[in-house]
C-alpha cells in the first residue's frame, strides 16, 4: 500500500508546473532563466562541430525529398517546358543560396540561433511575431511530411506483403485515413521519434548517411528512366504553350516556387550555422544548394517522363510511380530511400526549427529536446495531417502562401546586419528585454513599416489562391513572385528608414561576443555573466556619449 501511495505522489508531482522547470543552468547573458537557457546561449567552442563536409551532406540530404522531386510539376502544369523550368529552379536556388549564406554567416560568426538574432532587427518583443509564425509553420509541415513518410512505409510493407493493399479498413469513410494508412503513420512516427532526441551536434551524422544512400538510389532511378524510355519522348518533347508577357509572368511564378520551397530555412539557417567550426565552413552552401536542387528537379522531370510513356499517366508523386512497379525488391528499396529522405528533411527543416523557436517562447520549461517532443506530439497528432490533406485545401494554400511573410523577414535580417549595423552588434544585449535592442516598447518601428509596405500588396493574391473564385485582377501578378517582391521591398524600405532615422542606441563601435569579453574558460561561469554585463554597459555609455 505504501509503495502504491508513494508512486502516486511521485506521479502527481508532475502535474505541477514547477516539476517541469529545467534544471538550473546559468545563462551566460540573460538576466535570469526566464529569458534564456543553455540551448539558447551562444554555442561554446567545443560544441561547434559542423564542418564544410557536414554542410554539403546537409544540403544533399535536404535536396533529396519528395517536394523537390515534384518541384517542376507546378511549372509544367502552368505551360512552361522543361527547358524553361530547369533554369527557373537553378536561378531560384542561386538567389536563395546567397540569402542563405548572408544570414548563415551571422549565425556562424556569433554562434546564436535565429530567434535570438532576430531581436537585433525586429526589436525584443516584435521578434516574437516571426518566432511564433515559424513555430506554427514548422509543426504544420512536420505533420504533412510525417504523413508523406507514412506513405513510403506503406509502399515498403506492400512490397513485402502485397496483401496489405487489401487489408480490411475498420475506420469510417469520414476519418480520411484507412486502417493500413494509420498503422503505417504510427510506424513511421515511431521510427522518427528517437532521432528527434539526438542533439543538433550529433544529428549531422543522419544527414551524412542520407547523403550517401539516397542520391545513388535516385540516380539509379534516373538511369532506369533513360533506359526504359528515350529522352525524346514523354515530357521532354513538350513545348511551352505560352508566349509574350504570359510567358514572363509564368516564369516568375516558377521562380517563386523555387524560392519558396526553402524560404523558411533562409530565415532560420543560423539555427544550424551556429554550430559551424568557423564561418568559412558554411560558404559551400553557395555552390551545393543550386547544384543539388537543380539535379533533383531534373531527376523528377526525367523519371516522371518515363512513367508517362510506360503507364500512360503523369505521375509526379514518385510513390505512385513505385506503386506501379512489378519488381517488389526494387519497390522496397526505392521506398526505403524515400523514408530516409523524408526523415532527414523533417528533422532538419521542421522539428529542429520548431524546437529552437519554442526554447525562446518558454526558456524555463523547454529546451531543444523537449521542443522536438512537443513538435512530434502536436504536429504529428494534434493537427491530424490526413484531415488537412483531405479536406482543407484552402488552409493548405494559405500555408503555402505564407512565403509572403518569409521574404520580408529574410530581407530585414540581411539588411540590418550587413548594411545598417555593418556586422557590429551586441550579442549580450539580445538576451535583455530592456537592453539596447528594445527600440520603442520592444518594437523596431522600421521593421514594422517594412512589413506593412511589403506584405499587403501580396494579400489579394494570397486570398485568391485560397479561394480561386475571388477575382483579384492584376494583383495576382504580384503574388506570382511574392517572395522576391517581399524580400526586395522590405529590404529597401528598412534600409532607407534605418539610414534616415537611425536607432543610435543600437550602434556599437565593434562587435561584442562572448569571446571578446573574457578569455575562454578563464572565468567561472557565474562571474562571466557579470563581465559581459559590464562590457555591454560600457559600450552603451560610449554610444550615448
């Protein structure tokens, strides 16, 4: 009886919020644990483990996913030929790689994640707008990608046991998922969950494995496509059905699709570059991003073209193509590569991003590991992705159209660090709610103005994409290149306002980081905070003077 009572008491203790407070970990910069924890602080030198090779593996890993495979489908669907679609993919990823390196270098230099860095440009409190947006977006896409992974598991199991296709469905039609589908979804979720408990420093090895396994398998599918069907047939013989201005706007729309597919990472890439051994390690992104993504886009076109000739249908979804194969062994191993592809992408682009953002929202209770667990539960189950895919196409269109915000976010971050402050920022002040980056009541009105100028012109197009029955006339043309419009407009507006009306309190004569404050490991952790505070205050006095 006493054992049961004590067990009950221990269990009931976890119902109190105080039981979930993280173990005390003194933060280097924040006034107290309410504003930061160990995962939010600048990455110490011993944990900066990502090399150039790791960033190559990371992007090869991210390029090999179903969404990139299908990237060209939307371009051909609006009337472009493959000869016009591939340059759009290449140019789009050249642009996004430049933004990726510009924002990535900030993380590699300062070793701080996106949610904290964002405070220097948006203001301490306004930065939460972009952080909350990223949390919702990441959890939403986590659920969608998990459902995609479950379809890969289904193809694997069906290749072993073909009778799975005829498994009795005990769920009602309104559930929008079958018994077999739910089983495969749960299995994929179980496979994925342990990997979400791995630290960002060590998860890089998953990307290395994926980079060595998936691309060779997809190249094998490319070879299969050219062996089975001559390149002169299928999609390759398709010519553009557009001309003049219609062609120009269609190409810009295709460019926007290429920009939008990883526009989220262009904003929060510091979450990964903060672990770089040095800032040069991540420069390779300039080369590897456009090459890897253009190659995968070409593979998608070539294999789909072969499927069109062999099966008579345009099968952009590679899993539908695999479903037509008679060779069960080939179907199994091809599906396995897509499982691995989806795993790497979902962790890198969604769960880690959501977890980093959650640490900022509730630093006393959430670290990166707990954040990923919450993402797995909320994004994987609470959002019911099969319901969204089956009956919420308007909501899906809205989430796709969320790039209207991401372009301005990226532009403001680039301009603030490189043009306005010229790389001279105060890292300790980013952790203080009443520090130099408080601006006006926690809002940088210049960033607010840039958002208000760059986002509204795209809203009519976004509304029309959600409900095509609403005719917005020429406004749809702007939405066709929403990311590019938002990025350029917000960058120009923010730069002009920041130069014309400078926030003088945010300027420092030189960058302030933890390495600049004290020699590494020479001061106890508790004393380090006071050293940093003193240095930051001294710089504020210099600026005022």
